[in-house]
C-alpha cells in the first residue's frame, strides 16, 4: 500500500480517494461520502470498484478502520461491504423506514443507478 498521508476527518474525505481492505488490497475509490449533515454523523462511503465493473459497494462506518488524505482503510475484507441498493444488515443499523442511513443509501443508489 502506498503512503496514505495524515489521518483526516470524514469531512475532508474526497471523492476519488482509494479504498483498501483489511489486507491492504485495493477495492476501489470513494464514489460518495454518506453523512447526515444536520446531526454531523458519518454513515460510511459508497465505493466504486476498479475498472469497468460498476457493482458499487457500501462500507458502513463500522467497517472503516481509518481515513487518510489519500486512502480509506477498511477493517474487513472487501467482500464484506454491502450492496448499496440494499439496506445494511439489521445488526449494523436499526430497521426503520425513516432511518437516515437507509434514506441516504436509497438516494445514493438512485443517483448511481441512473443511466449516464
């Protein structure tokens, strides 16, 4: 893994930042940072995979070990990230139709799945 620079807040995390899994394997780049600005809560990131594969994944904040200037390091293997079109497992967030994480995931997935 390359030098990732200094640790940063989710507020400074840029789209296009590389994402690595727990074993330092590259899994893609940050497509979107999901937050609840009103409550200053970081939910996680939508990750675009490398190459032409468009199967975006969602890394919940609990699956992220560290955020750096030039990289996000996950605390799990890349295969354990969630599909952003589905809600995270019940053990990760509470199931409720009005839950902000679910609403953010739905909005992000709708933007990502639109034809370009």
